[in-house]
C-alpha cells in the first residue's frame, strides 16, 4: 500500500526561496538520492500534456484487458494533484535492478525448453518494498533540511503515469515498447516518485534515440506491440502470466514458450540494453535460483514451498494457482519442442499426470492442454 499523505500543515517557503530553488539545494538533493541507492533524480511539473488523451484512447480500445483498475482510476492518472492535493512538482528517481544483465545467457535460457524463465526484475526482492522505503527516507531527509512540507511517495503503487512523468523530467525517453530508456542504463531500472508541494525548478526532457529501430516490435513473441508506442496488454506475455487471472488464451500458449513469469524479450532485443549498468544493491540479487531453475524443479513445489520461497518477492502476489498454470503451459511447450529429449518429455508427462487428480480447475485445463502434445518415446 502507498504511504499515506502527510497531514501536518505545510511550511511557508516563500520567504526564503533560495533555500529550495537554488543550485545548492538541488546539488544536495542529487547527492542524497545517490547515497540512498538511486541512480538518477530529475524533477517535473504536473502537466501531462496529451498523455491523458492517449490513455483514454488506449482504454477505449480495450488494450488494458482485465486490468479494470486502469479504467476505474483513469481520472487520477491524469491529475497527480488529485492523488496529493497541493502537488506542484514530482521528484522522479530511477534505480537499476539487474545484478548483471548477460543478454546472450538470457536468450540461451529462453531457447532451452526445459528451463523456467523468470523476468529479470522479479528475481530479487520485491522492488515496491525497496524503493518505497528509500523514497520515504529521501522525503524525511528533505524535511530535516527545510522543515515540514506536503508530500506522498509512490513506486508503481497508485494510479500515476510514472513513465510519462519520468520522461517529462528527463530520466529518459519512451521507447517503442513503451518502457523508459536512457543511454546509461537502457531500460533495466525501476521508477519511483515523490509528489510534493515545493516549487522546485524542473528539468528538461531529453531527445529520444530510437530512430528507425524496430527491434522490440519485431521480436515480441505475441505481436503485442501493435504499433510504435502502443502495447495491447491482452497479447503481452507479462500481462498473460501476471495480471491475467484466468485461462491463457490458446492462441498465445505456444508463443509463451518457457516464460513462466513476465517476459523480457523486447528489452533483450533493445540495442540500448547493451549499456545496462549492474546494480550494487544486494536487494536485487537473485533468490531461490530464479535465474536458473528447471520447469520440473518449480513444478515440484507445494503451495507452502511457493509461499516460503517467494516471501518478499513480487512473484508471490500472483499466487500458487497462477504459478502452476504458467508452469503447465511451459511444460506443454517443452513436450511439443523438438529440442526436448525423449527422456525429459517422459518425465515432464509423468509429472503432469501425477498432478491431475488434485489440480485446481484452472490449472487442470492447462495440464490437459499440455498433455495433448504427442508423446515421442
């Protein structure tokens, strides 16, 4: 849950504007952000320009799928001031999350049907917890320096158009896959925000550098990037494996391959991620073999194993049933793959058959589909 807004009266900073608008304060703010583990800090105002109009068109097209909260909170997304009354500025920060992005190794795992592929961002500690506390620490340090002010911190935890704000602030430019990109870190970073009532000087946006490149569009397994800067979430493997609560549509199951939580293909194909910087934060170090587990190993987990091993992880929020659903699809794809040895196919089939009797109805449907694969001894 987001940290609630401050309820104390805000201070009057108008008598000493240099205290918050001069270069000394900004330099101090940048240093504090770096000390707390953020990689960059930029500041934007609250004018979102044409972004709310584009959001309404995206929702009208139904691209949000089962994410009803996107539509319910569309007005809030369009006006940061509604989330935190009195907001004048948005402090936007980024934090790199990959301990070491080995792009070749990631593609190799995706091409190995018996392996389980987890999106890089989810292999460590839940980023909501990491960023939120550090954002709160930054706000507390600001308060200690200048006195009380009104603020609220967020990290993917409220209806806020954070990529649009981060782009406006100059943290990067929006890539054709809709993620934020910059020259130093590619797209392998998280975003966080502090909405505050201080009239801080704003930063300028930076020029986009995608040019004519369409690598992210071309590589998408399900053609979810329907046009530059437009993603149909209903086709996106990240949506299908995480946000989608029900059946994986038949038309997308083969394309999922062995991706059981999220999908990084558009990021792996992006030339800018060759420059991704490794994080120094231990919070994002890989946990429980999430970068190197087999489908069979993860399928063997009980519900209690899932809860225990994913404690403190973003993966835990999808629950055991969706986890098993995703694994069943990946195992079915392994059974259909010419790269899978007959011996492994036999073991995969046995594991799926053993689970049939006690499987949840949702999982059972995907097991049945998986077992429809021809058996090659």
